[in-house]
């Protein structure tokens, strides 16, 4: 399993729009084979910082998303992300998972 973490930073006053756009991205991901789940997190002490954590069955499944038309299409519309704070993306191999029970 692969975890994909991406940190996004909104322009001042644009955090709600960024959250909406990242939600829309998650909706698009749902249609891809190998997608497991996605969670969007908004920092309590800095609402302009939104982190997305997505889980995929394999690196190949994530590659299909990264190279697919929905990912390449982008968000469009008015800019909401702070160009001074670029998106930071990291892929992780899941080596352990802990759940209750």
C-alpha cells in the first residue's frame, strides 16, 4: 500500500476555496482503480495549510492517477494557492497499519 501526502497552502482568505477544490480532487480519485481512501486535513493553527493524505493499493495505481487526465486537468478558476509556498508532495510505502480491535 502507498500513502501519498501533499501539503497545500492557500492565499489569505482563500482557505475555504482550497478545501473545496481538494475535496473535488478526492471525488475524482474515487473513480480510479486502486484508490483506497483520501483524507483532507486543515491545520488548526494555520487554516491556510491543508494536507491531503491518500492511500493507494500500489505505486502503479497512484501513477495512473498522476498521469491520468483528471490529475493533469488541474483545478482551473481563480488562483487559491500561495505561490510563495509551493505544494510539497511525498510518497510513502506503508510498512505498518494499526487499527482498534
